C-alpha cells in the first residue's frame, strides 16, 4: 500500500512553481499543515538542504531553503507521529559524525521519527564556497553512507574507509532507531545503484514514468533485495477538482513499484492546502 508524504510548503520556493501565499507565510502556517497531515495519517513531511545558492542559480532552483535540522526539530516538538524526512542532505558538506550527532539528536528528541535522505550534490558553486571537493563527490558520498550506517545508532561508533576513519569517540545522544532509513536522492542510474547497495530507499526526480520503470526493473534484476521507492508528482495534484486524474497517477506510480509518494499540491492558501490534504486521503482510500 502506498504511503504519502508532503513536500512541505513555504520551506522552499521554486520559481514559477510556488504559491504566492508561501512567500510571506508565517511559520505557524507550516506547523498547522504538519499537524493536519499527521492527523490525516500522512507518513512523513520533508525539508531539503542548500546552504547558499548563487544568485543566477536561484532564478532556476529558487533561493529559499530552510535549514532542515532547525526546521524539523521545531516541527518534531509540534507533532508526535509523522516522520521527519530530510530530502536531501548533501553528504559532502558534513562529516559523518557531525551528521550522526545532529540528526541522531533529532531522532532521539522526536522519538525515532527521522528519515535521512542523502545525496551527493550537484551545485559546483556551493561546493567551492564551502571548500568541499566536487569531482570525487560520488565516491566520497558512498564512503560517507557506509560511515553513517556504522555511526548513526552507536554511542561509540567505529569506521575505517577511503575518506573517513574514526574510532575511540563517544557520540551521545545518538539515534534511537536501531536502523535509521537512508533514502538516496538523485537524477541518475548511479543514485539508484547507490540506494540498492548502501541505502534503504530511492527518491529520484526529473524522470518520466517509462524511464523509472526501466531503471527499476534493471536494478531489481541485478540486486537480491528490495528498497523503498519514493516518487514525486511533477505536475501538482489537485485532488479536490481532479480526483480521477490523481487516482490514475497513483495507479501508475504503484505499477512502477513505488512504496511512497512525496506529494505536491495545487494550493492557493494555507486553508486550501489543508483541504487538499484531506481530499488526497479520500483518493488514497479508494486505492485500497
């Protein structure tokens, strides 16, 4: 059965894709939406990461990106069951033990609700700004994921790899989940391989349905394990006025093998967004 998360409004503003009300919305509106999503049974909400976006790039990708740790920590205090998904954290920007400490603390204070989405990154200028190597970000990211798996739920983690090597340190608090889900984001088949080899889920973007189906089948033929497949609708859903179209798209996602959907809505106000949340659950109920 499909599980649903929300691409949380206000936290990012994508050019020509966000609603006008998001531009100056109070954070209280985000809290109310998170609480309503939880009440309705949504699995997770998301928050992405960029540290600093160059002005020309912001015209394409947007310039607003709330910090996921502070944002999800606040939302954790305002909710009790909905999972908190970082989607995605750029691995090269952080030492694995820094991630284990910061997000392990989030997992602890939220009662084990962290889903850690990770990616290797693609914004060269941001890497340069932070003094992080760009060209080896793929192999460095792989090593970071192995280090994270060794560290996230361990008070005294130990790991020795190509880029990261640590032992003899205490990380307290650490994650309370024995196995924090690691979802790999990306726009390539390599990200899918990374998810199968090192993660627990794949959260792609920028692919057509036919491409996703072919890539997933190829990966399933190569790996003897299953992972979560977290898809996102490119065209925003309008379940209030187009429930049949939404249901049709969800059937396509399920046919591809999706386990979760990160939902983007048509919405014109916080109230309209909450109404769409409820209408989406009505559509989802028909799927079962």
